[in-house]
């Protein structure tokens, strides 16, 4: 039943005309192929109603198994199979699942009854219950349904079937599905479900040759080309995913690596395993991507239930793309197009330092890589609440479900005591880029007491814990981490991206650490040096405050003279690190009041440090106070009022260029590119450029050296965009500061939109936050206007973007389409920008985004049973 049927059902509350007849006809075809009849009291066909979607959303939508069971068909199933325990186990599973998914009764009610039954029998596992235990559970389950609803559990198979179909369709509108789409930027229009009605096969039979499993054709955590998966004997599919008991490994290699004592499928059923390996190879060749498959083994016969493109970590996605290219399955261009650029952010998670002191208290399965530290919480709601209060948390659960998705997203990492590498927690954590350790079975959680007990260790709620999703280790406290580097397959994919990229990627950086990191990540220069950030530390802030508190120009120049040497030293290091690559330096931008404190204690401290009376500090702070400082005395306006600030910065920049040139192998001075911020008029720019030119001439004369430099204008105000043709007569380049340009175009404060932006997005007024993704219709039109007018005056003028939009893939695509020369972003987003720029260039050449959707058969067919 297609997504169009779901959309009709969700919109109208009814099914399309003629659908029931079509379903009945298809059901008859299924009966013919299976050799049994739906609802028959002697030879019953049971079905599964499985959910699908236009975009795979693992675990977010519902499935109902064993549909068609009632008091008569369960007896027939027992007689036909010769296994009464298996028949009643299937029946109790069906009631529990149907009551939860279709009737809306909390599954915990049934879980408690199941636990009591196992305690009474003195067993630990579901499959150890006897027939009489299961018959009693079926009766108790039905009674619970009547108590909760005041109606009997439905026994008519047709009623059951349509109830399950409706529930599957409704699950696409559940809160968890909506949250998933929001987190993954999927449209609500693409949120319709499809329902597949499929003949049941059973892995929960009592014999040693029945099982259910989940597998990935390659390791979705690391990307290694190893068959990866788990299975459970005498179980149905939901047991593996739910993490109710720890599963066995598919391969002997994985069993030995993870220290699992249970025999692998390769050892337990070698013939079935070989068949599964052959199917693995067939699926990868067909779909040309990693597949996430579900299978059932019924009395030694392998059945494939479903396949879909496998969710994977970014590390795995990169490794798989590179490996499949080398194997000839896909091309380099397809490899570059396969990964969404924002996924790279997952790869830039820290890892635990090799020399860090580790107090390992437990070990589980390394389900999703990366290190995460946070305060322990035991429920998803508390995770969200603490994160909103500014804390970092690690979500600790026995197992997770789809209802925990908001907590999984909020947490730094996830730790579970049950489940395996394909459990819900593992799959969702990998898709979100969260580190995860699963199946740490030696831990005991007491949610009521708010404690996690591991042997002699007791970890209380709110205590710090570190998890290593790459090794499976659980460590006490906050363990030091290190930033990752671009190596291996990541470096290969980035080099392929650079082959196709036509737009430069630079970094926003003003510290030595940021500049080095940006260069390691492949930045081709610095597109924004925020010089004011160099003044906040140590003695610099004192000198800066002395300059602000100066009573006359002479005192101000004395303070600036001290800042000159500090600024020149910083600039020299930046020039040296970038080794001749572009370095674009923005002159002082923020309002001066940001450097002065507010409280009386802080005012007194500043007065003592600056050697002035506290009244003078208080008076100066009052003088500098502005009603709207972001539109006040800042940017180039400060240099108009206090030209000595601009003089000092120009001397520092040019002096640094000369010093860097002396130590460079070529002995050539690097070219400094100076940006004038918050320009609104040509008059402002001309005055400041004259100051810069005068200082450049002075330095060249003093140092007896010649060097080149450029002075450009930042376009951050609508008026500057409109005056671009005139500005280009004097400015040698344009740098679009899209943070301020968005603020001044919209009349919005970036810091204050959080309180209402969600309402605007929910009501369709804005598709996305304009401070995250560039507004093409408004801000974008101003940018295009400024480019056209600027190029009309100076055809070869270079232009780029230095706002945070420079690291947003959608905004980068816009920059590529309009012909920008470069984008500049924070160092950690440089790899994202490199890949996004390559994809944009390839899309302009007609290269499609790689999809892994198989063609629909013209006529529905069924293979041999």
C-alpha cells in the first residue's frame, strides 16, 4: 500500500475507494503462493504489516507481526507446526504488539506481566517459558485489554489487518516520526508511510534451527568491509532490535573480537550463513550501497524480510564511499555526491587522549564511535531539560525506544546495559553522530534511586561519566580528549572533492591554534581575522581598557602603542602559518562598551588595573552605553571618531607582513588584505582607506621594503549593497558579512530570534532560520545586486562570504551558483565547506545526488517459496 494511500488516509480519515477490494485480491494471491488461507481455522496464513517511508526512518514507524491469530488459528498453528509453545508465544507477542501499536495501551503493562511470569517460573529468558505459562499470559493480556478499553481484544483477522494498516499509516504522524524528520531536515510532505503486508515466517520456533537477525552488508560504525550483524535463536525480529537480550554475532571473527561466548551464525548454521553471504554480495552489487537487512530462519530455511539503505556513521560513510570507488562499484564523482556535507560534523568529534588516565568501570559494545562526557541522566525528558539549562549529559538506559529520540538527540552520548550493535540505541546514535556504548551488561540501573551500579562503583545521577564509543569503555569522570585530524579515507575523499571544487574555502581564524587547525583541515587562507578577539586575554584587556578610558588623544595613543606590539606579534604568526596564502583582516568592529564591566566589583577592579578613579570608569561606561549598540558606534564609525585606532591596526598589520617576509623562504612579504567593517557610505570608506594607505607608505619607508596589499569593503548593510558600484571605485574586493547583513535586512536581532523562530518555521513563514541558512529571496537578492553593481565598476573584483553561512551547505550552493570566488567559515566547518563546494560544482555539471532506489517492477511478482 503506497504512500499515496497513506496521505489520503491521514488527510481524510478514510481509505480510497476500491482499496479494500484491491487488498483482498492481493491477499488471495498471497494465499495462493503461500499455500494457506488468511483466517482459516485449519491452515491459517499469518501476516506482518510493515512500515516503510519515502526516506528511511529506522525505528520511527510501527510494524505489527503475527496478524491473524485468535483462539482458533493459534490451535491450528500449534497443530500444523507441531510446536504448541511456539504457537502461544506468537499469540502473546501479537496481543502485546497489537495492543501497543493499534489500541494504544502502554506496552509496559504487558512487560510487567511477562517479567512476573518468568520470575514465577524461575527463568531469565522469554523462550524458557512453558506452554502453560504462555497460555496464562494470553488470558492475562486479553483481560488487561478489556480493563483498559472496556472492549474485547479483536478476534476477526480482517479487523486485525485493517487496524494494523491504519496504525502503520498513523505512525508517520507520531511525535517521534516528526522529531526525526525535523532533526534530519526531512519535509513533512515526505513523511507519508507505506505499508507492506507480508506473509509471516517464524524465527521463534522451539528448535535449534529457527532464529531472527539483523545485518549490515558492511560495518556501519567503522565502514570496514566485514559482514556485520546479530541474531537471536528462537526469537522474532523485534527482539533483536529492542535489545531485550544480548544477541549472538553473525561471524566467528566478530564473536572473538567482542568476546561473545555464544556461537556465531557462521558456526551454528554454516549452510544458512553461506547463503546469507551470497545474498549480501548480490544486494550490494544491485543497490551499489550498504544495505540494512532483516532475515528470519525458520526450521533451517533462510527468508529475507526486507532491505534498505543502511544508516551509518560519517566515518563509515566516507570509508565505504572510498572503498566502493576503489572496488569499481561507484565513480569518484558518485562518492563525492553520496555524503551530505553536514554529516562531516560527526567525524570531527573528539576522541580520548592516548595518554589520558582511564578509570574503566565497565565495557560494552562499541556501537557508535567518538568520546562523550556528561552528567548521568536516566530519562530522555531530563536529558533535554538539563541540556536546555546548559549542561552536558550522557543518557543511560537499560535499552532505548523510539520514544527516547529527543533525549538521544540532546545527549552527548548514549550508554545502554542491554542490546547489541544493531539495537535501537546503536542505530539512532550512529545516524545522529552520537557516541554510543551498548550492551554493558555488568551495569545495574536503579532509576528509582537514581544510581548506576557496577561492582563496587556506584554512579549517581548528575555525576560525570565518559564513554568511548570506539572501544566500548565506560570511564569515571571527565577524561581529556583530542581533536581529530584529516587522515585516511577522509583525506582521500577531501582530495577528490578538491578535484571538482571551483570555489576557494577559507577559514575564520584569529588565534594560532585556529589557524593551524584550519590549515590542517584544508583551508586555502584566512577569510576573516576578527582583530578585536586578540584583545580580551591577560594584559591585553588591561591595555585595551586603558585606551578606552583615556582622557585625551595622547593618553589613548600611549595605550594603543602597547597594543601595537601585541597585535603585530599575533599577525606575524598568522602570516607565517599561512605561508603566503590569503589573510583577510577585519579592522576593529565591536562597540567599545563590550570591553568594560557592569558590576561595581568589576568596575573597581578595572579602575585599579588601569590606575584611574572608579568614578571615571563608571562615567565612561555610562557614556559608552547605547540603546542599540549593534547599530551604534561600531565598525568603521569608531575609526572615523578615533582614527588612531585604525592607524595602530594598519601599522601592526603591515609591520607583521614585513616581519613574516624576512623569515619566509622566498623573502617576499605576504599580501595583507584589510577589510573595513560596517561601511554604509563611500565617504566612510575613503577616509579609512586614506589612513591605511598613509600607514602602508610610512612602514615601507621606515623598513626600506616594498609590499603589496589590498583594502576592501565589507558589505553588511543594505545601503552598502545599493552603493556597491561607487564603493568599487575605491574598494579592491568585497567581503559579505552575512550575519549583520541578515540582521539589517530583516530588522532582526540574531540573539533574540530564538523565542519565536520556531513558530515562524512551524507556520511556514520561514523554511529555515535565516541566520543558519542564507535567505536567498531577500538577503540573497541584495548580494546579487551588489555583485552586479560592483563588477560593473571593477570586472575582475574578487568577492566572497565570511559570515557563518560560509559553512552551511545550502548557503554554499547559493554562493557557487552566483559565482563567488570563496567562502570562509569556522575551522571545524572547513571540511564541510570543501565537500559542499565540490557537490555544488558537480551539480552545476549535471551530476545527480546518488540515490539507491531500485526500479519498480512493471508487474508485481512473487518468487518461489
